[in-house]
C-alpha cells in the first residue's frame, strides 16, 4: 500500500483514528472501557479486538443491505506504518472516509433504557404514543427508527423523524431509516437463532461515492443491548453481554459517577472480558482465539 505516514486525527473514549492517506482512515479500537460517561483506569484485555471482530462479521453479513466503509482488516493488508501502533493486530480497520450524517441512526425493538424512562413518564417513545400497559424490556409491536443528534459534548438528544428530515432532507432520512431498520432486522434474526436478543442498536451512516454506507462499529455490545434470550422477561432488566459487571460493581460502591472512578478489581475486569468474548463467539460461531492478535 505504499509508504504512508499515519497522522493522528482523533481519540475518543474507545477508538483512536489516524489519517492513512488516499481517502482512507485507520480505526484502532482500544481496550479502554467507560461507564456512566467516565473512562476507567483499567482496560479490559482484548475488548477492542472483540469490537473489531464483531463489526467485521456483521459488515460481511449485511453487505446486501448497504455498502460499508471497510477496506482491510488483515494486518498484512494494512499500511506498513500501522505496525508502529502498539498491539494493533486485530483491533485495526482500514476504512474509507465518508461524509457522515449528523444523526445517530438508532433502532429500538424492545422498550428499554431512555425509551423506557420516557414511556413510564408519558406513555410515549420519542414523542410517539405507544400502547398502554407495556412493561420494561417488552418487545415493541415492530422495530422503530428513533434518531438522535450527535452531540459534540454532553449527551445526544432524541429527535423526531421530522427533525431528522430537517437536518438531512427527506430522501436521505428515508434512506437512513430503511437501511437501519433492514440491518437491525437481519441482525436481530441472526442473533435470535443463537439465543441472543438485540434489544436496540445504533448505526452510523455516511456517504461514500454517492451511496449511503454503514460505518463505524456495527451491532457490537458497545453500540447495542445484547440480552441472553433465556434470561429475558418483560418487567425486568435482563443481564447483558457487555460492561454490565463493571456497571453493577460501580453502582454497589456508591461512587458518585464523577472522575476519578474507583479502581476496578481484577475479577470484575475478567468477568467483563468473558462477557464480550462470549457474545462474539455465540453470534459468529467462531473461536475468538483464532482472531488476529489474540494469544500471540
């Protein structure tokens, strides 16, 4: 791929982004973990690899729904300069730059999280009336596209579909809704056959070569609520294949949810890693030990 110099562009809570030239970016998913909008001091080993491996799996499965930004994953196909990034194998994606939509494309199939809080208060979800008598974690009559803004600081804000139209135009908003619902439905059906409920998820869409493409991480435990189907019961909050052990432990400490966070004990870190790996292996049917960079 030539001798490309990587230019650091951005570091978020989890991901580091580099400009790789030729209209490409390098996404490197770290093992950093956040809870309650605070990044913990202790990483969760291989978490970044799980997110990358799962995203790669879904992008392949969803290729008939929409194109994606993915160019390469195999370390042998990455720019040589990627080797200068410590521990990059298996957590790095070379992707096309995209003109990203200024909305988060959220799809909800179950009543949970902020949607449940709104429903409990007003009987609505994103301002739309829902049937009376629904319980927490209950399956919605049909999946619903519930967009939000992308906040530079603070929390994203839920917006109506009409507000999304005002931001991106009717045609693009319709495309975004159609792609998001189709991707969720296909992902949900696949996961359901493997004993996992995908309660809701967030997609990032952007234009590449004039076509709306699926970008960023896709249907991972960090961008979605994954519940074991055998532990799901309306009226309660099921356990999830993600950072639940971290959240539960932090809640039990009485921490005020302001930095700095308490030190995570090794058993909480280990339990969290096991959740992420178990979710990946159940969804994909592959052994995580076979992914790039694992068990080096």
